[in-house]
């Protein structure tokens, strides 16, 4: 019996990321572009991501939704178009136009019943759904508005299932859209309640990784997606292969989220190097682990990250390839004793380790060199609150003080009060992160102030 995981991709960013993810999965499971599996069928674990048809084809358990047809058409004309079921590639007629309110209220509302119907169909094809993986961005219109609406519906219909989100947040300096602070503020407000774990990614950090380690002077979105794909693949590898220490979706949640609201994660991966640099790179376990925990390799750009001040609440480390449990545990100990990571006082152990025998597959167009072992870190660090305060709240306050662009949102049936509510919620989130750092529990502080 397999416990299925369903993947949902919303909006242009989500769909392009999703496409890269499935190419990666197919390479790892030897599934060709027609959906036929090459090689033996001893390990059936991968069926939690693929569905077998009567004709012996493997179809991804995947739903792609966008409010405009262009990106979905690209998927239908791509190299891997044959593996997807056309019924689960949903596109609308008009765009959300970078407007959360259009994606969430006007245009998205017309689409949501169709999406719900397809989701229900996917769930009916499963024995026992374990959870949902959702790829989307929070700065645009569809990924943010429709993404939040879908998450809300899933939370109502499938209450106990865990939802793991990969969210592309606005970058500190590179911006693709003027109203990003509004959209991301409103989406974060919904994500707080409706996802169990959110992995925060940002393009600028990954651009810099590509430029620094992969010698790509001008990385394309394709290069970024392939990098993100490797981390997503490593998070789900434990479900798709039989490994020594397995991590399922619920385990992520249990180990990484100390309080339900503080579920925004930082992720990083090592080794990310070109074939040429691989020859001189340290690839022992300690070497790649240390690289993975240095702030310039995080997939989220965090201004002046300080390993001692910015504390972790929990970390999940997934090793793939030739790694023994004893070595992994020794490395984790070494990280702690050498102050490479600091934990909050109330979290003595803090590490969850996952081991898996299969190293990630390398596709022909990849910039990353193949390596025998690989590590992906997912950490719950208090420094993530700076992403919210500096990138979203600060810019939001500047724009909202003049009520700039607000009429576009109100015109689509949104109330202005919702902005204030979302802003207040984000303020509380920043305060929650600060409370975690302070020595005393919040209720003790309240007693003293009385």
C-alpha cells in the first residue's frame, strides 16, 4: 500500500517549477518521456507520486492550474508533454494580472469549482492520501490569490492532510512586479493558517548561487528551477525510495514546527558545483555539511546572518547517496560543538536526520556536477522574520501610507480592511519570532507585567 502525495502547481512560477520537478523525478525513476518505466520494478515506493494506467504508463499525480493559457500550452508542447494527463492541466481565459484580488475573488472564484472537482478526482484515484505539495510564488496574482484559495479549500475538504508549500518570495532588490509587497502580504496571511510547512525560496539568492558556484553569469529561470528541483527531490526522496531512515510529510511537520504559526523554513543544498570545480571540491560528509550551513548558500537571502545570534528551532538534514548513519550523526554533533549552528535554549536536540541510498539524478542540461553524496538542509530559523519585516512589511507600509494601487484590489471586490488585518497578522508573526528568542516564556512575561 502506498501513501500518495499529490503535487499542485499554481500560476506561471509554480507550473514552470513543477515541470522541472517532474523531469527530475522521471530521471530518478528511469521513466522515459512517454511515461514507460525502464529497468526493474523491485522498488514500488515511487507509486506514491505516479499512477499506473492500464496500458502500463506512469502518470504523475499532478495538477497544474493557471488563469491564462500560455504557460499550460508550453507544458502541452514540451518534451515531457506525453506523461501528463491533459485533464489535470487547467487553464483559464483571462489572467490574474499580478493582482491578488483577481486571483482570489473575481477570476479565481470562477475557476475554483473546476479545480476542486479535479482535485477530488485525483484523491479518488488514491488509496490513502498522505498530503499535498504545492509550488507557487507569492508575489504575482495567480500563485498568490488562487494558490491561497486552493489551500483554503484543501484545508476544509481534507482537514488532516499535511500541506507542504514551496513559496517563491519577492527578492530584496530584484523585483518583477510593483505590487509584490501587497500580494505577498495577503498571501502570507493565508499561508499562516493553511499550510503546515512552507519553504521560503527567493530568486536573488539562487541567482547568486548560480553565479558564484556554477559560473553562470546570467542564469535563466530554467537554471534556478533545476536547482530548486534538486532540493524538492531530496525532500521527497525518502517517500519515493526505500531508504535507511525515512522521512514522510508528517514527520517534517512534527519535527520542524514547534508552534503552528512559525512554519517558514530556510533551505540549502550542497554540493552545488560545476564539473570542473568538483575535482578540487571537498566532498566528504563534513565538508558538504559545513558548506550547506553557511549563510551564502541558503536559498533565501538573509541580510547579515549571524550563526550565533540567529538561532534555529529545528533542523532536518537529508543525506542522499553514500552516507552511513554513524557518520551523519557524528557530523551533526560536530556542527553543534563548533558553533556552526545555534539552537534556542528550549530545544536541546534540534536535529532530524534522514538517510537515503539514491543520490539525486543529474539531467543532461544540468549545471550541477554529479556527486556520490548530497545533503539538503531544511531549517526553522528565527532570521526568517527579517524576510517578512524588511521585504514585505517595510515596503508595504511605504505604499499603503499613500494608499497607492489599492483601488485595483478594492475594484475586484476586496475590502480595504483586509489589508489592515493582514498587516496586523504579519506584525504578530514578527513578534512571535522575537518571543521565541527571548529567554522567558510569553505567559511568564505577561504575569510580570500585570
